[in-house]
């Protein structure tokens, strides 16, 4: 079975509760930015994470190995 970059990422990147982005865990409800920051960004950051993870599912370690071989061959 091929090992994809996504597998490596999941193995080494601590993703807490499935979310890559963690910020401002206790915003001040009196602050107009703080009380709205999660409503503004949470869905967008999740979409960004999903897109990144989908891209990582396209590339394998074997792809990287082959790419490195190609680069080294061009050097010689």
C-alpha cells in the first residue's frame, strides 16, 4: 500500500480534535473582534485544512523518491 504525504502528516502533526488551526480559545465577549472571530474564520480555516489535506492525498513517498532521483540525475 502506498504511503501518502497525508499519512505522514497525520502521523507527525498534532491535530487536536481534527482541527489544525487553534487560536483565541477564550475571546473576550466584550470585544467586537473577539466575539466574532470564530464565526468569521472557523469555516474558512476548516476549508483551507480540507484543501491542504486533499492535496496531500495526491503524493506518495515513492513520488518524492522518484523526484529526488530525477533531480540527482540532472546534477550529474
